[in-house]
């Protein structure tokens, strides 16, 4: 009988943190000592992210958030996209990083008339609440925004620092997907 590999619903927070920290340390060492090696490893991580490595996605997001002077341009939009995709695929560390931006959506879902059913159908408890709801929100965001890792890897690196408009657009997108997330979690 052939076994079918099924991706776990979530990738453990500690496992994500340990590997994220290890890769970040290696990349940070390269920033100081060998910018070309930074670029090589960063591009390798982008390839891995394109093949659904959720920890590589989180590491890439981290560096896009602020950029790396003279090596990688800051791109806040790309930071959000990679963090959303990593979260949608169950990276618990990425979900926690987005929690502040998603708090509004969490509240809307938890205050909905359907929350008892959502909690029951998704086995939500006080320990997994942010992960289960966060993953669902990000899954709906990724679907709605058409975020495909393989395509995201091919995007040219350009500078796009954070603006207030970015937050406004993100908030509008959250407003659009909250009802979709509630329906998804009820089914």
C-alpha cells in the first residue's frame, strides 16, 4: 500500500524558531564578511521558498522587511506577502509575527455569531487559537491575493519601503476576507 505524504497542519513554533535563528545568524555573518555569499544563500532560500519551505519563506520575509543596505532593497509589500504565505502554510512563528496586524480580524471572527461553530469544527482552544485562526485568515488572504510562492520567487527585487497606504490597503483586504474566512472555517 502506497503511503501518501500529508503536510502537517502546523510546523512547530520551536522548530521554526530554531531553524529561522540558525539561517538568520548565517545570513547576518555573510552581511558583514561576504555580501556575495549572502546573495547566494538568500537566492537559495528563495528557491526553497518557491518549493514550499515555510521556514525559508519566513527568513526571506524578515530580510525584505527592512532590507540589507547595499545588498537587498527593503520591500514591505514583499515582506507581508511572504509572511502571509508562510502563515497560510502553517508556520507558527510566522503566524505569531503577523498577530499584531491580524488582531482586528481575530476579533471580528471571535465576535461573530458563528464563532461557537467555528471553534467546535476547528478544535480551537486557548492554546491553539492564534494559530488556527491566523492560518485560516492567511490562507484566505493568500488565495484572494493570488500569492503563489513559485511566482513570488521570480519577482525582481525593488525598493518599496512601508507607507501608510500599505496599511490601509492591507486593512481593506482584511475586511474583504473576514467573511470568507468565517465561511471557510464553518465548513
